């Protein structure tokens, strides 16, 4: 695992997706270290002085591919004092500090099929997976099951629909808890992602690896459900840093 490096970064874009949910595009002001798709970074709002301790920070999945290291994208929702500061204070032109890379929730290179299960902003590491797949010209079976509160919280919708057209073997299934599904996708369903439905759609016969990212409660529920169905634990990978 590479040693994490601290670098300054300039905010180039700050996009409001839904009430309380924003994404940031950061331009590293020093050489960005190599990272793997799915890893995360520490983000600090306050200035960093190398002669003192690293300032207060929070961790966020890198929602961009390591093949595009000239820009780093993160997505966050307001869940406390720190993210409320981010929501209120961060705008284009502001300098932040990031420390990366971290994490073992990474894209597998062995060619097996992968099943991605995302809840809310848990979609972010999978955007890194998919951008990497596109940039590297990888062809493999990828099934994404994405659940979110309402159509306004369908993050990266245009990109995901484009992946369906351009990535061989990619399948997208969306689940909307409330609101109309038609504006999301022709095949979107109402409700939450069903464990049984995921297993029925994926078949569970090709040694697929299941990746879970989202709220802790969702991860626990899905991990337990998959294990109870007989899926070996070594084929279930969870993004547990929250």
C-alpha cells in the first residue's frame, strides 16, 4: 500500500445535486499520487501547515478514475458539523488540502464478473470503477444495483446511462424509494434494492464478486442477506469507512 501524501488542491467546481448533497471537482496543485479505483482520501477545509498537525478532516471516496489524476471528484451529503461547513463554505476558487490514497475497497483486476450494490452517495467509488473500465478498455460483466431516496438523488445519471451504451456487459438497475421512476430510467423500480432480486438477476453462478457501498445499515443488511443465501464471505466486499 503506497504511503499517503498530503497535497493542496483548488476547487474548480461545486455542484448542488439535491438538498444537502454536493459534489466537488478538485485540481491538485502538486503531483497527485497514484491510487486505485475505489480508494478514498482525507479532505481538510482549514489550511495545513507541515510544521503542525494535520487539521480536522473527513474521508470521502474518490469518485473519479486514477487514469484522470489531473482532477479529483468527491461527493458528500450533510451529516454533521464538518460536512455542513463544506456545504456552506466551499466554492470554486477555495484551496483545500487532501491526503491520499487509502482503502482496500478496490477494483479487482482478475477478470471475474462484479456486482455493485450502491445506496445513496455510496455510488461514488463505483463511478471510479466505471471510469477506469472505460479508460482501460476493459470488457467484463458488471451489474450495478443503485438505490436512492427520490429522482433528485439519482447521482451521475447521465454517465450511468451512457455506460449502458458504451460498456459491454454493463447492466444498470435503479430503485427509487419515493417519487416517479420514469424520469430516472425506463427500467427503474419503486422501493429498495431486494437481496433476492439481486441474486436472481446476477445468477450467482460465475463467481462474481459483490461490492457493497452505502449507509452502514444497508451494508449490514445486504451482507447478512447475501451470506444467508449461501454466498461465500470471500466474495462479499464492503466499503466500511463510514
